[in-house]
C-alpha cells in the first residue's frame, strides 16, 4: 500500500466517523445513519417506493420495510397510494423535510470544518480531483444513487455521476 492510499483510507474513516457522530436530533437524540440517508434520499427523490429506497440504501426488502416503518412511526415519512395497489409512494412529512435539511446542515458543518485548513486554490484543486474519483465510483444509476445517498443535490450542480439526476 502506498502512503497516498493509506492517507486516503485514514481520512475516509475519520470523516465517516465524524459524519456518523453528527447529531441532528432534537434534545440530543440522533437518527441512525440509514434513517438519515433515507430522509436525504427522499428529499431529493420524493414519491419512490419502499423497494426503491431499500435498493438505494443497500437494504434487504425486510430491512427497507422496517426502516420505513420507523420513519412513519416517527412522523417523518408518509405512505401514499402508488401506481398500483401493491406499491406505496413515500413522501417526507413537514417534520421529515425539516429533519432531512438538518441532516444536510450537520453534514455541511462537518465537511466545512475538515476543509477549513485548505486555501481556496487547494480547495479548487481538491474539488477537481474528487470529481474525477467520484465519477469512477459507479457506472450505472442504482450504484450512483447509493454513492450520492447523502449528497446535497443543490450543492452539486454538475454531479460527476449525472445518472443520479
């Protein structure tokens, strides 16, 4: 392993730990990472099915159902009639939308703190390199959606994984 690979691995792990620890819940209660990812994904893609959401999040059918049941019970998501009688569309409630945006703000705060040591020129160069790396992470839509499950769609006007749009 090269130093670059080792540094990237250490940075990735430390950043993931910080992002998972970012608490966005009321009164100090946070949501599990999969719940946060579901809210952010549904903010960007309202009206999807439980199965679709489970596929994006890499969950089994029963895991996706349990996740949605938790979010519905918490008042963050609603199920509405879908295209056929067997499928329900998922939509964020007003509380779910507020919570999804809070998740994105907490994510932004962590990432801004990490990038604060860089100059504008370094940030620009890193952005170019990361766009190139992210572009190579997924070749088709579903894996790309999985990569971008926590992305702020408004921040990335030129997504390197255009098939997520």
